[in-house]
C-alpha cells in the first residue's frame, strides 16, 4: 500500500500539474513530501499552496516518509523529547527550533510526577534529559516516559545512542527500549 509520496524535484516543471497531483494525493489521503535543496520564495509558496512538506536532504525525506507511514500526518508540530545520552536534549532543541518545531513545556502535573521519579535537581524541561534514569528499572523508566508523553505533544522523539562499553551495556539500552515501547502502548502517542 502507498501511504505517502516522496518527490525529488530540482526542476519544478508545470506548477499547475504539481498542484493537481498534490490535490489528488490529498483526496486519496496521502501526504506529499518534496525534496528540494533551495529555498526560493516562489517554490516555497508553491509547496505551501499545494499542501506539501519540503525537506532539504535525502535523509530528511526518508525519515519524514517513515513517520508519515507509521503515524500519518501529524495534527501539530509539537513534540516531546526523551534524551537518554547526556547533552543531547540541547542539541535536539536547537535542531528542532531551526526547523520551526516546538517542544511545549511540561504541565505542573507532569513536572511533579517526573520529579518524583527522577529526583530533585533534574531539569524538568522538554526535551527531557533522562540519561541519569537509564539505570533504573523498566517500570520506573516506563512511568518517566509515559508522563513525558501525556502533554500537548503529538509525537515523542526518543534519542538513544547505540550502546558503547563506556555508556552502558546492551542490557541498559534494552531496558530503555522496553520501557519506551511500554509507555507508547500505555499512552498511545506515536514514538519515533
């Protein structure tokens, strides 16, 4: 089955034909993502008019198509971030802001629940730096992840580095993956 369309288009050809194709895709419930490196105002206006998302690299095209295939089009650009390796929350926030994505602040209820499981002194910001929690039990990690996923976000991004001997064993990362899957099942929010 076709769930989304990806197009690489350095030459736009006939703008009306592009809009007509996008309208057909929309009627069929398919999202369209276009890969085009440039940011000319006319091209961007055309893509917006056609309802297409624009990306600037082949990697971004593939990742966007994967998300569209798994979750469908997202209703908003608000995300929750769970970063399990030190320092990645600031990087994730900076990259997202450059693309116009938002990480809404956790509610007071979320902050209280997260503080109970993470302890005092942890910055309770979205994206959440939870590298200190990866050694905890699967049920506790599941609670942390579930709570971060209950807010206004429409998709949770889990940043998980591959296991290296100096960052923990495969068992640690297995617990993180198990807890993330359980939290997703509990809350139903898509997880990438």
